[in-house]
C-alpha cells in the first residue's frame, strides 16, 4: 500500500493550482517519487477525502450561518 504525505500533497496542490496557474505533470510526480499507478491512485483517493471534508465543512458553515441569522432575529 502506498501512502502520500498529506503536507507534501497540500504543498504540491497549493503551488500548482492555488498559488500558481499550472497543471501537475508526470515529471512533477517523478521528482517526488510518486510517478506510479499506485501513487496516483493514492493521491486521487486522498483528494477525494479532502473534497468530502471541505464539503462537510461548507455544509457546517451554512448551517451555522442560518443558526446565527435565526439567533439575531430572536434578539
């Protein structure tokens, strides 16, 4: 089983997609020793988990926004 260091994955995604305006290439994965099918699958799985985490967080914030609005209306 292949594991990907979460902070390294965050760093790569941030540098290529948030801070920069480029795409991740095979050579970028090779530099990190991640240029295998197993590593790519592990990255995809971890990214899917991140997306689910952020979707849950977004839903939590929406619920809290509604609660705050209701609280303000009661006061």
